[in-house]
């Protein structure tokens, strides 16, 4: 005869296990959706930053003027790199959650499979009266637990988002442009947010970025204009975002920067003025940021030579007409020359200077002017700037009028 034995496993515990696994999976899905929403928000912020407010972009640098050589070596801290690092970290977290979710689903699937044995259900064989063992009858198997049913609403959202991404990919394949890449990235963000697979989107974006880079390299090599360089940089940003190879793009940009520096130096040498000096300095910073240090240093040297030429011209103009206005222009030219590392030397010296005893101090009389004192010691009134330089601290950096009576008591002459 057959006797049932105690099962030893409460039914409430067995039923509660799948429910706990399902709750854990739902929590993982929620966390994954939250991370994907954060990624989409950061990608949108990165896009706006690159379009309008990127401090490391060429459009922003166009409106800057280099005044010191140290500025060319100042480290850049682009915000876009920090945002990309945030996106990478969030994508790693989302990937870890995906792995954990898949493991939880496998564990749930294994835990819901029935393992039916006679001993498990408490069935034991008992000998009959004649000593023979009667064959136990196999009890009816318990009802198989229902499998985890997929969420129809979630599947619908995944399907809609995937179709939208596929359409954007088709458009991008036909026309690999930056706008179409942005559309694919937006569609991918929606697919990722609902838990879909966006790998095909990344592949399409990387392929389009490589095509844009190749096209940009050809255009930059043919015409190293500012617009062409900017377009090539934009395509390289796409490759940077997707892990593509930007090496050829950087090489093309460095070559274009060298061509732009050479052109700017040619213009400066044909027409030496302050505006062209500023242009050469700006392009030198552009070359330095793109990694062409040789071209950047050449531009700085050319600008430094130009400031010497400008200073000599302003000094000659001042000697011809020693007015306060010309003296101010002369001081500015010397200041610009000194900023680029040159030591200013006077183009000419007062002819009477050798006859002035070293350490001579003049006691200013009432009503005396700089023109009068210059004529007294140097033979001509045009050398009053030498007196100003020797006593610059007393003038407190102001531009004195050589025709006005002095209010200073003593002046150093030599």
C-alpha cells in the first residue's frame, strides 16, 4: 500500500520565490530606464554646448586675442570631455544592470521548472502481505507554474521606438550629415530608455562619422578655410563619441593650420600693422590647440618681428613730431613689443646725452616744460621722452603734455 510522506517545503515559500524575482527584475528595469533618461539629458546638453558654447571650439577662439606667449600653453579644460565621461559611466552602469537583469531572468526560469520525483512528493513503496513489493502508482504531476508573461505595453513601446530608429538609420545611410546623425542619436535614446537594443544605431553613427571625416579631410586639404576646419572638427566629434579613429582628421587639421599660419605671415609681411599682428597671434593659438607647435612658434616669431618694425616706425614718427599723441602711440608700440619677449631699444639717442654727467638731477623751476628741459640738456626739445622714461614713476604712468608747466620738483636726467 502507498503512504504519503511530509513534503518539508511550505507552499507559501515556494510561491513567494518567483514573486520576489519578478519584483527584483522590475526594480532593475526602473533603474535602467532612469539611467538612460540621464544619458539622453546629458547628450542633449552636449549637443547644445557643441553648437553654441564650446570653449574649446574654433568659433569661440576666433573672438580671442593672444597677448602673452604663456596664453598659448594654457591648459584647456573642455566641458564636452567631462560630459562624455559622464555618458560613458552611465552606459557602463546600464550595461551592468542589463547583465544583472538577464541573470535574474535565468534564475527565475530555472526556479519555476518542476522537479518531480516520487520521494519529493512523499511516495514510499510498502510490501504487501505476500512479501512482494507492489509497484507504486505515479501520482499526477502538479500543475506547471505559469511562465513570466512579457509586458505587452512595454513590447509595444520597444517596437515603436525601434521602428523610429530604423527609419532614422535609413535616412542617415542615404545622407550622412550631422543633422541626420543627431536624429539617429535621439531615436537611439528613446530605444535605450524603453530597454531596446540600440547597437545598430551606434554602428550607423560610427560609419556616418567616418564618411563625414573623409569628406572633411578632402575639403580641408583643398581649401584650409575656417569653415572647412570647423566642419571637419564636428565630424571628428561624432567619431570621438562612438569610439572611432580620429587620427587622420587631426593630421589634416594640423596641416591646414600650418597653411593658415603661412598665409597670415605672408599678409603680415606685406602689410605690417597692428590688425595683422593680432590675426597672426590668433591663428598661432589655433595651430597650438590643434597640436601644430612648429607652426604656432613660427607665427609668434613673425608677430614679434612685426612689433619691432611697428615700434621703430612709431618712434620715428614721434621724433618727427614730438606730440603727446605720438608719444602715447610710441609707448603702446613698446608695450606690445615687450609682451612678445623683445627688449625695447631706442632707435636713436639724444646727441647731447654723452655730455651729460651721470647722475645729473634737474631742479624744476616754476613754469618750466619738458620741451625746455630737453633743449637745455640735449640741445633739442624732441628728446623730452628720455626724461619721461627716467622719471616714469613720478608721472605715475600718465602721458604728460610736453608744453605744459611741470608740477614735479626734481627730475633725473641721466
